[in-house]
C-alpha cells in the first residue's frame, strides 16, 4: 500500500475534523493538534497528536467508540 503524502493543510484539516467530531460527542482533547516534528522527520507522514486527557475523558471517548463500533 503506497504512503499518501499529506500537506500541512491536509493534516490541519484532519485534526480540526477530529476535534469537531469529538466535540459533537461532548469530548474535548485540549492537546489535540499537529505533531510538528513529524514534518521534519525522514518518515514523511505527518501525524495528528491526540495529546493528553484525564481519566474521565478517556472513559467518555471509550464509550463513544464502543457505541460507534456496535452499529
């Protein structure tokens, strides 16, 4: 499978779409953003950094993902 080369705009848009989807489910990941070192590395695939969250947010995220998986 070939690796898609994302532009900074692609990665930013992906992070914002994820932020919106999480918000629609009542979840906020304050540290969600673009992993800037990913653009400088030799790997060539920029990353969206999900960041940290507290235990309550982790449980809420797990619940939302489980509900979505059961559909």
